[in-house]
C-alpha cells in the first residue's frame, strides 16, 4: 500500500490547508449519502463516484491507516509532504475557493 512517513487525519489535513492558504479551514464530517450528493455536483461518472464512496468507507474502516517508506524505497526519493504539495499548488486551491 502506498503511504507516507506521516499519517494525517482529516482535521490535521484541514489545519495544514488552512495554514498554507492563511485562512480558517475546518473538517466537517458528512454522511456517505451527503458525500455522494456532493460528488454528484461535479462532472463525474457514476463509477468514479462509487469508487470515491468506497474509498471513504475503507478510510473509515482503517484500511489506509499507518505509515511506511514504500514510496522512498521504490523511487529513491522521499514522498512530497502535504505542505509542499499545497505550497506548489496554492493558487489552484485559492481559485477553487473563489469559484464556490
């Protein structure tokens, strides 16, 4: 399984996004049905929506819990941190926030 050296929950991810964007961001849990309805607002096919919902269930059940160094072992490079990814793509997140 591809993981990284640090495990973050949704609250920690929201805090990291907020820090990089310099604005409050918080995680608000949704039911699976609410998540499905949210995804239906995007141009996604039913297969993709079902996949995302199943991943959400797996996440809730701890399937993706834990850490490892597989990415670094396979590629020879440490995986990108969430902070680095957000900094490199900060404008995309800002643009997305302005559209909503």
